[in-house]
């Protein structure tokens, strides 16, 4: 047969349970405070992360744009150099064909105009 707890034992158990409930409530209060803090910090942390990623992607885009611009400028400069060679008769095709350069044509025209005067 089981022995019934005494009043003193029951009071002791009650006091222990109250203490454990008090600790649980304190822990629950701390947990709720941590949840509030996390909810407050989450948007800030997300904003920092997004900001960091945007900065990284912008830097990559800037590098790619700079590279593309330099390539485009080099192509344009090469075309201008080609046009200069054609105009001055220094290009290979004009020299092989024996065609006079534009400056030579201008000089010849000026000579003809002087002779007509």
C-alpha cells in the first residue's frame, strides 16, 4: 500500500512547482524580449545585406561598362585611323592601285586653278 504524502511534503512540492513556474515565466519573458529584438533587427539586417549585394553588383556592372566603353573607343579610334590612312593615301589598297591621296588631289587642283589665273 502506498503511503499518502504529508501536508508538509505537499507544501514543499507546491513551493517547488511555484518556483519552477516563476522561472518558466521569467524564461518566457526573456524569450519574448529576444523575439521582439529579432523582429526589430531583421529589417535592418536584410537592408544591410541587400545594400551590400547591390553595391557588389554595381561594382561588377561598372567594371563591365568600363571594359565595353574602352573596347568601343578603341574600335572608333581604329576606324578614324583607317579613314586617315585612306584620306592621306597611306592605306595599302590606295597605294597598290596608285591612286593619289586627297592632299595630292587638292594640291593638283590648286595648281590648276593658279595656272588658269
